[in-house]
C-alpha cells in the first residue's frame, strides 16, 4: 500500500526512522495528497567538523551551553524537491542525552542560517539511564539542545519570577536589558505576536505588507507575518493591525485560543465558567468563547475574582499565560 493510501485509511499512523541517537516520526497525514508514485526521502545528518564547532562557539557567545556533542540536520524531499514545512503539522523528533538535566534550564532549539538559536517545543523525560528529549517542530532545520541560567535583578521576590526565568532559559522571553526584565511594563500587540511565534517554534515570515500599518522594515514584520500565516491574528476591518497598541487581556486570550488550535489541543468553550468573574459582562462577545476556552484550560486565572478583559496585559502576565499555554499543549515540562 502506498503511503498516501495509508494516510487516507490510517490518518493517525506515523513512519518512524531511528538512527544514531535520534528518531524522526512523520505523520502519514502529511502525505495524504501526495501522488502514489511520489519518491520520498528523509535524510538525517549529524553535524560535525567546523560547522559543529561554529555552532558550539556561537552558543557560548550567546551565554548558552550545548548538551549534544553533535547537532542534527533533517531534510525531507518529495520528488527531489525539499519540503521544509508541513502545512501546520508538528513532526516529532527525539534525542538522547547522556546525563540528566533540569528542564527549567534546558530546551531543544532550532538554528537559523545566522547560527542564532530559537526555542522549539520540547519535553524532557527519563528513559532508562538516559534522558530523552522529544521535540515537536512544524519545520525541518538544524536542531540541538542547550541549557542556560538566566535571571533578572528586578524579578527578585516578584510573583512571576519562576515563570519569567523558565521562559528566558528557553529563549522565549528576553529582558529589556541583560539584567532587567521590566515585569510590570505593558505588552504591545506586535510584541505578543512575536512571543506566540517563538513559543510555537515558527520561522518568521516577511511576505510583504499584510497590514497598512506593518512595514517590511519593522522589527516585528516577520513575526506578524508568521502569526498571520498560522491564523493567530486577523487584523482589523480597516486593514490595520495596530502593532504598537498595548494589548488587552481579552485580545490576548483570543490569540492564545487560536494558538491552542494550532498546537492541536483546541479547548471547548463552556461559557458558564466565566460566571465566576464579577466583571463577566465586560468581556466582549467576540472574545467570550476564547476567554472560556482559556479559563477551561487553566491558562487564565483572573485578577482578584475579575477577568479584567479591557485591562492591558503586563510582561509578567504574558509570561505566566504563555508558560501555562505551553504546558497545556505539552510543549514544555
């Protein structure tokens, strides 16, 4: 039976390849519309020599320590043409580490053409005497595992200290300086789009001017492009995105609810869960389903018995919500 036929009859089946301490699991659903006579090849390369040395040296410059002796590079070819993305599907890969690590300080990463490291959803688990790292990625890239020990002087005794440091060690959130996080500063719509794109392991997409007020030269253009492509944002009826406006909590939960769907764990909206908030009536109709979904998932907990829908979200609040979202998706421990 051809892989495309099996994809139709067994949509949850996978093809798994294991080699030299890594595995690659391809969902057959990815191949559903592939012609029967298509030639498919999957190549897994262990990076070595100068290229691997360069990656390890660059990690050191960024304050990171690599935990794999060699990085891995994955390629998927269909009839001789490379396929780098899988139409929103996450493909699982695993690595084996020789010793235990603290998941709060470690993460798998993908490496771009400039040797910059980016978070990729990853779970750490014990497997006999080894530690296994399971990553979920929507694209093929070079991957390795890093650890770091990031902290901020203005997070001491702050309620979100653990969440912020966790996401900083996973390269999802950054400080306003090397030592300050500014937890109570507000988050803009563009900044939160960028945070979601990083959290889901996406590659930025700068595909021209999608919105009237987002220029290709803006620092957030690639993140906004990736968020739009994935369906995380839609913009406004007048063709704007309002990237520099402070994001409200109800706007944030709409984007998070869409991220749950992208991650394959869309939550049901049970509207009665919102009744516990004294300001339930202030939640806009367009945000009510998303608010209910995120409350059901334990991502939103409210502020002193209120939902505070119209209030602007802070950097600390956004980090806490993203951490809960990633744990709900099983994208981090």
